[in-house]
């Protein structure tokens, strides 16, 4: 079986597919008002297939848990009946999954707070799950064989999802699952960001991260990695940014041009982003189209210097910004720490120990950075003001994405999840 998976991997992860939505009609009952909703955080436990719901600030305590794979038996029956899909499923398990299935990558709530929309890499789909019943509202199979990072539009009505093996971003109606449009990207689309006015979607493609060809001189083997900016209404490509040229221009020829997590400044004049293999981040000025600053963060002396041991070509993976734009928070994934960085001076604060921190986001009150510790099955909040740890909260197996969301004010979990 392993030999078959290895032989078929190249075919499975480059073939495309046709996506279609299996939709259910949204509930006709009255939608809750903003006063009846509660801000929370969704924490996706990727290897477990659950999402923990925690408070968005304060003590970040747990509120409830959602099973995001209630249809697991049905999906597995389909995969086992299709040799190509089985090969793709096993390839995900044995490469990016580090020997595990990937059941939840990204999550958002619908505007009415009634449902969670989830991308599920191993099942190559996006589903909407009713938070009251735990049942699936609709399902959208992405093109290709793997679903990845998502982004929600500022008005909450659309969600963009990367179909990583077909070099496509699908944009879906968040309530119905119907596709509004799609656009092509570079190789292995990853992060998506809507601009604050909802007009554009920025997609970052990271190329092939599962080979052992990790030496700087072999970087060209990783594929076509670029930022694709698309019009969110017409889905036409309006700009392509290849960081290879921008890195070379400032003498960083040995740096990877695979843009990983990224965050805009509040006025969207600057983009702060991480790249494969680098322990730090870069600042990109959008108007002048150039990299303006590079921040190198400390190495952990215990980190194996062999690049092939780093998870999916990551060194640091996860970056967020305090709402007022004064501080950045960085997850030092392979270096086992997280730190708050002053944006004006780029001086880092204390290195807060964290085991395989995989993502960084901002608390609901804007006072803390929240990182997922994939290696310790917990999330940790860090005070933006002091850079010190506030609290850690246990969650499920291998937490990755953490997102702010809304649920009904009295919600504590599905009744039939």
C-alpha cells in the first residue's frame, strides 16, 4: 500500500478536478440579532477532526466542542472506492499530515452565528456545520485533492478556499456553498487575505513543500511561487508579485520566495510575511513594490539545522498584528517559541516557550496574541503590552488555525454532534 501511494503521489497531487456544491436550504427561522451573539474563538484540531470553541479574551476558557467530520464513514467509503482518491488521501497522510489525516484546516462562522464553515484537507472539501445540531448544511468538493487555508470577506458573506493541488482558489457563498467564482494561482496556493474593503483577494502560493530538495541552491525546484491578487467581484487576476525578484534586489538570493502566513498593516500600505526556512519575517511596501525591512529572529540552539527535518519547509509559521498596528506577534514554529515584536523598531520581546506553535491570531479585545501549540495540544495567550504569557488552555490533537467567530449567546455545543 505504501509503495502504491508513493508511486501514485505525483499523479494524485497534480491532477485537477471539477468542483460542485451539494447544498441544503438554509433555515427559514429568524436569525439572531447581534445582541444574541457571542464572540468566541474556533480552534481547529487538525488530526482529531474537532474544533474547540473558547472564549475570545479573558481566561480563554472552553465553551464547547464540534465534531467537524460527522460524515467520516461516508467520505471514507467514497475514498476507498476510488483508487486515485485513495492514493491522494494516503499521500496527504504520509507527507503534510506527518503520518496523520488532516481533518480541519480552517474555520469561520456564518454572519448569523448559526454555522461553522470548515475546510477539510484530507476530504478535499469545505462543509458548513449547523452549530445547534452538529449536522452538515452543505458540502463543496474543491477541485483537485486537498483543501487548505481560507479567508472570509469583510461582510462575512463569502469564503475563499485554496485548492492546493489544482492551483485554484474557490470563492463560495458562505450560507449556501454555491461557488461565486474562482481564479488560478501559482503552485500550491496557501494563505488567502481579503482587503478590508472586500475588493481584492491576495493569495500566496508556497510551491512544493514535501520534497527533500531543501538546499538553497535547489530552491528553483519548488515550483511557481507567487502572490496572486484577484478582483473579488470579477475574479480576474489584477496583479502578480514574485518575491524572487524583490529578494534578489536586496541581496537575499539564498532566501526562499515561498510566502507563508502574512498580515497587512492597518492602512494596508505594508505587508509583513514569513517565507520558507527563515527564522524571521519581511516587510513589503506595496506602493513602491519593494522589500523595505528584514527581521531575523533568534534561533533555538536545540533546533536541528537539517532543513529536511522542518515541518513542510516551515521555520516560522504564524504572524498577526495588534489592531492599532504597533506590535506584531510571531510563531517560531521549529524554534519552539512565540514572541511579540515592536513594529517601529522590530525589536522582539521575551521568547515565550511554545511547542511547535503553528498559528498566531489576535484576541477579541485586541490585547493579546493567541498562538496554537500543535506539539502540546493547547493554545497560549501572550500579552501584547508586556510580551509575557497570560494563560494556556488545553485543546484537541494538533491545533493549527485559530479564528475569531460568533455563536449564539447561550451556545455550549451541538445537541447531536
